[in-house]
């Protein structure tokens, strides 16, 4: 199987504390891969490290994306290679219209038509006529902003979309839409790395990994991993750290 | 005094029209007799066109023009009135005195472009007295273009009185080209049930100096106001913002909102001041100065933009 992303022994510390303790992970081409784990397990840190955000430079290990080590690449360069990230709490942009925001990511693919932008909004259940000219600013609700963030991933068509808790701040009824959207990203040609607490999203994945205290404890069938996390995972407070990677 | 020939006037009209376009104006509106307009170059009134319900009186002075603009009682002017003030020469002094009255129950939108495309040593002073009558409405948009040299001092000063039920919306922007030295000084007295919204947007570069002084006095019951300022400064530019709102009457509501973004060696100071002497009035404020938000920049970079382009989009959005 060919892997779009391969992480080997990724180690990262922040403020003198080891946050990633040797992450090993492989994500296949057009694979939906969920990472589940308790708060503080290092899931978002892993997402930021993959995107190359400032302050998340890893000390050891390697990130091989599409056959290339991306260690020295900036955020922009990684994005141009095809990696992108949807933040759990997306940034707000005063004065920037939704139509312009959604067009930004598509520049690398030769631009985008207005109809394609409208279609991306429809996919996240937002009416284009209502949202195209709105600002990506404070006036949007948290749920609206999250949907627009997902729409911006659709218009970008990345090789690897990293979604950091795309379900947070969105009501349960909308979970089905998020799941179908993630599938649509795959059908569009993207691999998707989803960080989530929700079983429904993990269940819709091709594969899942359980992350604990900065390491991947086990990877495999999403239902099995989800079940293990829910019923057999030792509560963090009662565990002797660090856990052993299985 | 040098006699002005028709050819010279024609040339000056062409020059100021080109400068008006450079400032973002649509020159066709200045030649449309169905629209009210006024074009002033230096101390010359090049054209003045009133329409029904509008009275324009003008008097050329040694260094500028005195203007009286009246919107007659009850007239709702359907299309914007276009104003152009400018100086196309490298140096000079332009003094504009404006006496504006929107009489009771009238409504008008004024769109002004102030253009100094070649300014190397220019002073532009504007002193205005504006009266928004009972239940009248004025929407005033002023866009400046100062060219690339920065050799200009712009000193607009206005006192605005809003009578009962009046509405005053103003938007001042100077985001293309250099600022030079700007000292913007507006004060507003707001009467019962009136609304005042003042927005300033300025982008300072090189050694530009920006001073924004705005004061709203909420004198009447239920008067409401917002002072909103968006400043972006880079290189060695400096800015000072002072926004004062005073609540003197029951149920008066005011808000002062200043956001400044710094890059390079720029320096900024923001002082929102709120004064309330009526226990039923409420005035709030917020001010933020800082570099461009890191998460915003990284978000746009994660969509493939270079860092400088990301910052440019964020700053332009803030000033849009």
C-alpha cells in the first residue's frame, strides 16, 4: 500500500515538556484516518506539527509526505505540496468576504469559479446567497465559521486534509453532514486525518489510531479502536506514565 | 495675479479629473448633469452642479474656497452628491471652509474624493460646520489619495451638530499611497434620539504621522454613537488615536472601538476615553494594538499564501 503520510518516531517538546513522545503513523492514499484520545494526549499538537506551525518544530523523527521529507518546509510550502489544516477554533477575518476566503485555497489549482464556491457552501449546508458576501468575522456563529472552514478545504482540494475536531461546536444533528463531507473529501481525491472525540466520525473512517500521552498506542479497525478507547482504556489519572505502545 | 485663460482652466479640469479617478472616483459622475457635484482644484471651483432640493453656494478665496451646501427641508436626495477637492501641483495650500446644513426631514449621501497625487509640499486644511436637522440624515464618505511622496499635511477639522432624530454616518479612508501628516479632528454633539457613526481607516507607511481625534457628546436622551477606528501602520510610521465619548443623558449609548495593527518599527498609541455623568447613560470602549494575528496569518498560509501576501490580505480586510 502506498502511504501519503508516514511519521517515524516524531518527538517534540514545548516549554521543556515532551508533548510528542515518538509518534509513528502511516496514512494511506485516499484514506480517512481518525485519531482519537483524551484531552491533552497531543492530538492537536500532532496536527500543528504536521502543518509546520511556528513553535511546533520537532526535534527528532521524520515526516514523509508524498515521498518527500517536509521537515524544512514552511507552512506555505507544505500547503503548496498539498497539506492543509482546519483549526478546531478557526481564525476570524474582519473585512474578508466568504467568497474571497474560499477562493484563496484554490489559487494553487488554477483558480475557482463562482459556481464551484457556491457548491462548496452547499456541501456544508450553507446557502450561498446568504453567505457569499458575509465577512469571515465575528458576526458568524461558531458553527457557521466551522462550516466555512470545511468549505475552504473543499475548494482547496488538498492531498491531505487535517481536520482538528471538525465536529466541535456543531450540533449532533449535523454530525451526519460532517461524516458525509469527510467522505466527499475522500471522493474528491484527498486523504483525511481527523482528530475527534466522536465515535460516529471514527466509525466512518477507514482506519483509526488511539493517541495517549504523545504516542500512538494502537492503530487499526476504527470500531475496535473506538471501543477500546471507550471501555478498556485505563483512565489517565490512574495510569503510570508513560503508557507502553502496543 | 496671473490671468486664468479658458485653456488653462480646461487643462486644470482634465488634471483634477484624472486625479479624481486616481483617488478611486468615477469621473463620469462629475459630468452628469443629473447628479449634483462640486469640483474644486486649489482655490478654483471648476464645476458646481446642484439638483432639486440642493443649494450650493461657493466663494473662491486666496487659498481655497468657502462652500455652503444646503439640503432643503423634506428633500430626500435620491442619488449621491459627488464632491472632489484636490490640488494637482507639487506644492501649495488649499483651505476649504464648509458650511453644511441638512434641513429637517432631509436625507442625502455625500461622496467626497480628496486627491493630491503629486504632493511634495502641500497643506490641505478643511474646516467644517455641519448641522444635521431634526430627523435629517447625512451619509458622508471621504476617500483620500495623497500620491507616493508623503509631502502633505492634511488637517480636517469639523464640528457636527445632530438634532433630534438626526442620523450622521461618516467614513473616512486613506489607505492608498502615502499619508504624510494627518491630523483628523472631529467633534459631534448628538441630540435626542440621534445616531452617530464615525469610521476612520488609515494605512500609514514610511515616516507617515497619523493623529485621529474624535469626540462625541451624547447630549440628548436615547442618543447613540459608535466611534470605530482601524489603523494599520508599518515601517517608521506613527499613530495616535484619541476617541472620546461622553454620555450626558438618560439611555444614551456610546461605544469606542479602536484596532491598530503594527509592522516594522511603527509606533502606535490608542486612548479611548469615556465620560458619563448621567447614571442612565452607558458608554463602552475597546482598543487593541498589536501585530497581525498569528493564527490568521498561519490559516492563510495553510491555504498556500506566502506570509507577506497573507498579512496584506488581513490588513486590507481590516481597512476594507
